[in-house]
């Protein structure tokens, strides 16, 4: 819902700030007062084309901003979140546009700069403007199916079609992929047989490459250590080694040790040295045993590593992924063997999925046809009172290619004369007829699929009396479901409003200026009386205005 509109330096408007609430808001004024300027200002804020001629003469730039109050479930929230355009005040949205006299313009959403295209997309979700040549909102054929579905109130059927269509497409994709895989695998049958056989024979294990590399490194280290141990062993335990010579010295010293105390002490020292030497000899033997390298084992590890890495290079993968590749290739080979059976199963699944979709689409189409008949009858009831008694309206449903929304194409068509063929509303109806057809549709559809704010520009052009009263009554009915703003020259329509704004033009001393005033009850009576009688407001006109306001509920 539009809650505020601010316009500055636009054509004849120096500055205007308007506030709106729920219900039907009427904007009136004499011809040329500037009613269209307000719509130009709102259009600027909504992202419409920025014409530098709109900038007030002498001003550097024009600006327009529109503030909206949004319901928590409004679809615009998703678009705002996608663009990271959060508001400081939850539930409120501010659209703003500036236009320089030299033609440059800037767009803002919640005071964050955006493209004019994004501003226009957001604005289209918030406001529908129905004027003499407007082709948006209800008049856009692309939205007719959604409007009919909303009128039919069958969301379960719509969702069933969407889901079954997705399942049908998934089954179709699965079958196409299986056929493509089968065709590719059939060409590679011999290669698959050979690849599976050689990888199976190699039997690679998870983590095997790392384990083999570590073992080979340890064995290579042991081989290098073995050479050093051999040299040390020769020095310690060899025939001419240190321990051999100590043992010979001990045997000779033992024969003369009794001759002197110091010789006995030397004998004891040699014994201790031999004990330590035995410990060194045992330690060296232990190390040799732990690092004993079999040339065959080292060769086997290196050969296995070479085979694994060669196989990985052949299949352009890592050694670690060879087991998974072996499983995948074996699965492909097995699937190739069972291909005919698998394809038959997928074809059955596809047929069942399409059957389910067709049933859902048929149920939805049946409901749409029934809703179309109800909608046509409802619109037909509205046309005579809107001076469209010779006009006809129909909801055309044609068969189209099956899709996520079913197999229907929905288009609203009209015929404005008894002998005239049906055609799109925008090509058949005149400007005034178009607006009244739009109103009839709006009454029939109530709040179905509409934006929160609807604007009707001179919907009453060319009609008066009872027809104008009927238009006012129907605008009020639509306003019970959505906020409505109407630019009107009709006192009957003006009297139906819940609030009233008067647009007037006056000389401010430095040029003509347009101003907008919110009217209280007394001023509103005078304005409706002026619309009835013209420049000279009579007592009779005031009396008639009071009657209209009482009848319209706007007094």
C-alpha cells in the first residue's frame, strides 16, 4: 500500500507531500490543473522513463519518492532480499528517483542506489496504473493465466501440475542420460572389458601408495645404514676389531695380574670395558636386525609402486582414486550388460511420470475452464452498468505445449459490438472502454493477483449519470480489497471516495504552480458542487453534492 508520495520541482509542482491510507482516494481538479503531473511523479518514482522535460523550469533537478507499507508475505520481499535492499524499518519500502535537467537520473530503493530497471521491476509489483493506453496489470496477456488461477482458487491443482511436471522432466532426463551413457559405453565395450580386467588384476587398495612409499623410504634408509653398520662392526667385532684385541689383552693380563695390585686394577678395567663392548656389540646387532633390508623386498615395493602409478597415469587419475575408478568401471560394465533391462525400466518410469502429469494437467485444465465460465459470467454482469451493454468478454483457453503450468494458454478477449470478432482488450477497446473493462475485471477478480495499489486515470471519460455512479460504486468495491487512487472529472465517482485531494493551478508571482490539498468534509462538498455546476457554485449544486456524498459514503 502506498502511504506517502513526495514530488519536488516536477513541471509546475514546486513541492507536494501527500499521505494515503486504505480505501478509495479521489483526485480532482479543473482541466490543465496538473492531475497528470502527479501520475508522472509517481511513475518517475516507480522507474518509468525519465524525460528531462519534466524538470521544472529554473530547477537543477526534479525528484519523486514513494513510500509503501508491505505485508510480511508480499512477493517483493524475495526480490529485495535477493538484491540485499533491506529497510531500516521492517515492513516499509522507499522508492526514490532524481532527474537532472540535463537528462541524468538516479534511482534508489531504501536509500541504496539501484538501476532504473530494478526500480521498475519493484514498482510493477507494487502499483498497477490503468490509463488510456496502459498495457500492464490486467491487460498483459502474460499474467492472465495467473489471474484465472487465483480466481479459481485451486492452488493444490497448480502445485500438483508443477510437481508432476518436474518429476516427468527428471524421468525424461534420466532416460536420456541412460541412453547416452549406453551409446557411449557400447562403443567402449572392449575397452571397458580390458580396463576392468587389468585394474581388477592389479587390485589397488585405499592408502596403498602412501604405505608403499613409506616402506620403500625406510628400506632405502636401512640399506644405506647397513653399509655403515658393516664398517662399524668390523672395527668393533672383527678379527682385528677393538673387542678382539681387548679380549686378547685380557687373556695375557690374566696370567700376570697376581704379580702386582695395579695389574689387577688394570685387569678389572679391561673386564668393565669388555662388558661395555659386549653391550655395544649387542646394540649394533639389534639395529642391524631392525633395519635388515631384503633386496627382493625393496625391489617388490618399487615394482608395485611403478605399476600403481603407471595405471593411474593411464587412466588420468590419482593412485588413491584407482579403487573407486575400478568400482565405477565395473558398474558401467555391469550396467552395459543389463542395459536393455534398465532402459525398459526407465521408459516405464517416464511413461508413468507423464501419465501422472497429464492427469494433473487435465484436472487443472478442467478447473480452469469451469473458472473461466464463472469469470465470464461475472464480468458480463458488470458490463451493462458501465455503459458496455453491447460488449462481450470471454476467457480464451487454448491448448499449448505441455509445461510446468499445464497445457493451457489463457488470454482475456473482448468484443465491443455485437457483430465484432473477439480480440485482445488492448487492440479492440478504446481508451475509455479499456479502463471500464479493466474495472469490470477488477471487480470480478477482487484481490486476485493484483498489486496492493491500483490507479485509474480518468476511467469515467465520456460517461456520466448512472454509469458514472456505477463506476464509483465498483471502484469502492475494489477499494475494499486493495488501495485505489482515481483521477476523475465525475462528481459521482468523486463522491464514492474515502478521501479526496484537489489539484489546482495558480500564479505564485514567479510563474504558475500546481498545488494539491487534502479536503475536509466542507471543502469536499464545495469541490463536488463545483464539479456539478462549474465555476458558479449554486445552492442546488451544494444540495446535490451533499446527496451524492451521503449516497457514496464520502460525506
